[in-house]
C-alpha cells in the first residue's frame, strides 16, 4: 500500500473517532447526547439546561428550524421565570439571527451579503428571521439589563435592524449603537465576485493559497477546510481568459479532507509549487481529537498532486495549524518548522523542525537544535529581523507568552537558535495571541512584527459593542504592532500607530492595496461563538506613520467568520485583490469564500518580481528585495523579504510592489539568502512582471495579460477601470 493510500485510510479512521459528543466540535454527536440527558433529567432545571444545550448543538449542526422550535417551546415552559427566560431569550435571538442568515445570505448569496454595513442586495428579502430576532433581543434587553451577555444582545439587535435596512433610523434610541455605518478612511469599494466566477466554496473554517501552480504566470486558488471526512480541498485554475476551472477532482486534491491552514512550498526544488496541509488545530483541548496528520502534497508537474508525507518522513500526529517554510541552514533547500498546540492539563506536543535532506526526505532536528518548544502555538512566522542573513522565528501562543528565536547561524552542522524574547522586549507582553507575521511597515529596512490578541471564552459582539460605544475595556482581541528598533529590540507602537483596535484576528495577511509602497493589513476575524457576528477588518498604512481603518469604505467587512487570507493581483490589472476562506468552526456555521476585487484606488505604478533561486532555494523564500525610486523629487526605498505573508493564509511568492507615482525604478537590489549573491538592476520600467534568476545578469520580461473576469454566462461581473 502506497503512502497516499495509507494517509487516506488514516484520515478516514480519524473522522470516525472524532465523531463523539466529547469532541466539542462534533455537533451531531452532541445533539444525540443532549437528547439522552433530556430524558434522564430528574428536575426541571436539569431538563431546561439539556434542552438549551441541545438547541445550541442543533445550531452548530446547521438545523436552525429545530433549534428555534425547541427554544420557543422552552420559552413557554419557563413562563415568567426570569432565571429561566433570560438564557432562552438570548439563544432564541441568536437562533433567529442564524436562521435569517441561512434564508438570505446563504440561500440567496450575493456580492453584498453580510458586508457591514449591509446595503443593496445585502438587505434581507426574507425578513422573518431578523424580525423575530429583533423582537426576541428587545425582550432580552428589557428583562436582563444587568446580564453578562447584555452587550452581545445590544450588538446583535443593531445588526438585525441593519439586515432589514432599518439601521439606524428604527433602532430604539436607548439601544442604538451609533455610527456603525459611518465612513472611515476613504477607499473605492471592492466587490466580491467569488459567486460570479463559481469559485465560491461553502465550507467551514479553512485555508487559502493564491499562487501559480502550473507555471503559466496566472494565479490559481487552492482552499481547504478543517472537517476531516467531509470538507474537501478545492483547486481553481485560472484559465487566463477571465474564467476559472474547478480542477479539484482532476488534480486529485478533492480526496483530501481536513486542514485548517495550507501553505505553498517547493520542498524538492523542481520549480512546481507543492502544498502543505496542517490539521488538528484547537481539537487537542479536552481529548486526543487533535492527533491528526499533516500532509505534504507533491505537485507532479502535470496538474496532479500526490501525498508524500510518509515517504518524506513528515508523518506525525500533533494538533497544529501553524508552520513556516524557510532555509534555516543555508543549504539551498527549504526546511519546515511546525508550531504544535500543547494545552494545560493535556498531552504536550513539542514543536518540530524538519531539516531538508535534499533527497525528498526530512529529519526532525527540533530537540537537537533546541527549538522543541511545548506551548499552545497558534501562529508562526520566519524572517531575518536583525539582517544578519539568517531566518529567525517568532511564535504567537495562547499561553500568553510570545517567543522570538534568534538564528545565530551554523556551528558545525547545527543551527543555533537563541531565545531572545526577554532582551528583545517581549517578556512583559503577556496576552494570548493568534495570527502573526514579520513585515516592514515603515520601510526602514528592518522587519517589524504584527500579532493579534485572541480570546474564545465569550462572544466577540461584546467587545465590538463596547468599542463602538467608546466604553472602557481591557485589551482583549486588540491588534499589536512592534517596531524593530534596529538593535535587537522592539517597541510596542500599537497605540501611536492607530492599530490597537478590537479585531480578534484569526486569518491575516498584508499587501499594498493602493500601490503607495507601504504594506496594508487585512484581518479575518471571529471565534466559534454564534453571537460573534463581527466584521473582518482592513487597515490601510498611511505613509508608514499610522494605520487607518478602511473596513466600511472598502466594503470588505464581512460579518461572517474569516480564516485564511491571501492578497494578490489575481486579474493582473496592477492592483491587489483579497481572497478570504470564510466559515466558522461548526458545520452549521459554514459560509462561502470571498474574492474582493480591487477597482483600482489611484494611478500609482508598480513592479512585480518572480524570482528563481539556483544556489538558494528555488522558490526564493527568504530573499531580500530593495526597490529604490524617486517620487515627487524625493528618493524612496521599499524593502521586502520574500515569503507567503501571514501565519494564516498564503499570498503568492511573486512579489507585487507599489512605487507610488514614480515613473522609473532607479534600482532593484536582490540579495539571495544561501549564496549571499547580490544582484542590482538599474533603470527598470514600472508596470510589468519581470523574472530574475539567481546569478544571472539582467532579467526577463514575463507576459502579464490583464484579465476581465466573466460570469459563467459570459457577462462581466466587474471590470477594473483603465489606468
């Protein structure tokens, strides 16, 4: 039996084992369990508790009608008993909200569906669910002004009115959260065209990669979802004519299920991008359900993929969604660091570092290299923060601690990593966190660090409501930005940079959406709670001096749970678009993925670089790029390090760099990681894709045909304006 068949059998076996009520995400099993508890209940309170939990499980399973019916019956059962009414009203309002979403945003999905503030085709046609939610939440707010979930109900009430086109004018003044629709940082609105292009995948939480998997210079889309045994991977090939073809079955990817996060790599240096699938995240809490294998899917170069995990020596069973590929020892081959999840009171899973043996196999050297960390790791990023030429590691954890591991280079045949968390300034930065990445937000040539606080104990609507009402609260869910001081230390500049806002980012990535040369940030938000109906967030980088919230004006603030984020110019029109894999943790909380097309924000110019390593890894990950140009008489420098971006979501490995109003690029400097070779290109014309090979003089211009995306019937859903 081959390695792929063994992997598929393993996944099938795991799918059966995790379908137990003890697994908090196995909704169907939980419904049956609470059915039994209802029968066995010996007093009214126990029965009511079991009924509410069954209703919640029905919501998690996607049966809103039965959940509503059960909660309505419970409301009659408790009568005037406040202690019983309040939790029932809270969950009944929630159930009606999800019923409204299913009846409108899912069954009648449009480009405006669930985009906050709701407008145009986003307004619900079937008004019943939202009307009942309003009625129920108003009763809840009236009867329970001191309840711990009051703010949740207040936020959801305002959203329910918005779904009917009645916000703010019809929201009772005492319950109005004002200015949820107020314009923010000005941007031309993006348009979600995933439905029109038939690349919309209605799955649970999952990953996203946008990159060129067949080397035709057009960017394809690969997605995953975390439900083993049910949610398959999808592969949409960009045909280069304004359409996509679903090659999920033909490529062999559709046989693989599960995978909260996915990343591209070229582990064998053959020039074809392979796929790394991460499984088991969050499911190590309370049981062994997270002991799931990751997968290395080899790109065979003929449009198909094969699972080579076992043959490559990468098989392990640890809960994770966090990893990073980089050449940590400068041998010209990509290695793999995996951040596993060790939770309090449960089995510990050490982080893994697989050294590439240069023959298709890997060896775990984590213990030998002293990076076998045992923490609840949720995000990992690699980058050379101190410009010594070696890729370092940053770990974001739910334990509260961050960890910065400085790569001191080779000593003999080992790479030495030093834990510099304290000396770098992260020792006192104690808060649970999720998504993270290295990036140079101010173009000073040193990589800075973004990381976002994260909680899952309560609904995020509570925090968003308090922030919107300007009420004091702690730092739960807020974004953090650390400026690299260039001397091995970092300074927390979150407040002064305007980014210390409530976000609760899971998926995340960065790109230059207006081609001004400064990196912007898109955050996919959420947690498993059904009351966590909050917008994804877009922060625009204003000249490296501050970040401005552009969520409302850009029309990218989807209220559904967001996960993997990829930022890329998918239609080759000179501005970057945003692909987001949507959907929550539970089967009943799935949602279609989005592709937000950028209409073009200005007339700024750009340059796209596709690099190929020869002595360095072929994918050129870790290569440093400096672009020098003059704009309005001022010399400017833009710095980039090549990678796929954030810790949850993968952007393409071609670098897409904005240069503002510059009409010529004075210099492009490429510094290759393994060889140390530096190549300099002078007087390069903008607005083109160029290919640069390590050690080879000059560059080759690559074709970059602008695409006009079309619906299946041939009509055009959106055409970017001419530049």
